């Protein structure tokens, strides 16, 4: 009986479709692929706006804006500025929640966040899954860096 080498075992485990999978992730989302996620994010924002949100609702909206901001920086500075206004409104809401222990969204904050969510949806729909995963990696690195700072 022939003994298998480590090289032979490794060659058997190679994913022959890896290139096709990568190409599939590099193409833009198909129409409607992201609709369910957009609906969930909007529902989280509505709960935030009406004061019935929990922390997970806040974090979902914040993460959506953060991901879109990373992508917007690669696209257009004006778009990034629009998303930053939404991020700033979310930060204000978070500080207020920390002080009063309730979610409260003022009309100007609502406007800024709705505009940012609109931009998020357009950016996500025009992006590829690969681009969004790269943006998620950037957001994770920033969050880890901020967590290490006092």
C-alpha cells in the first residue's frame, strides 16, 4: 500500500471552485438581495425613533452607517460627509441614552439619520459582497483600536 505524502493530502483538499466563489462575491448584489436587511435596519431605526429600541437596534443602525461611511470614503467625499452627519446624530443619541437611560431622537437627528440610511441602502446595493466584507474589516479594526484606548 502506498503512503500518501502531506503534499498529496493538501492537493486533495484544494477547493477547485475557489476562484469562481471569489468572482461571485466580487460582483454587485443582485436586485433584491439586500432588501430584507434594509427592512430590518429601518425597523430598528423606527424603534429607536419611537423610544422602544434596545441596544441591538442602536448597534445595527450604527453599524450600517459605519459600513456605508467606509465605502463612501472610496466613492465621494460629499457622500461621506452626509454619512458622517448621520453618525454624529447617532453619537448624540447614544450620549443622551447614557445620561437618561432612554432612547430619544430629535427631529434634526431623525432627518440626518434617515438621509444617511438612504445613502447606506444605495451604497450597499451598488457594492459587491466582497467590498462590504472589506468595509466590515475596516470597521472592526477601528472598533478594536478604540476599545484599547482609555
